[in-house]
C-alpha cells in the first residue's frame, strides 16, 4: 500500500492453489513486485539528489 503495488493474484485464487501454487504465477508476481519496488527506489533516490 505504501508504494502502490497492484496485487496481481487475488486472495481467493491463492487459497484455491493451496500448498501447490503455480510456479509461473508466483515467479511473475515476485518479478512484478521487484520491478515496481526497484522503480520506486530509483524515484526516491532521484528526489534526494
């Protein structure tokens, strides 16, 4: 919420997957979060310079 990350996977979908989530889904989600947070960090650094 603090960095405005959009949830790609609904809670209900994760509950349906149980203990065996789709690896491609998890990878895509983590990659999306990483890229978003990296851009956020770069914006913050740009403001501090």
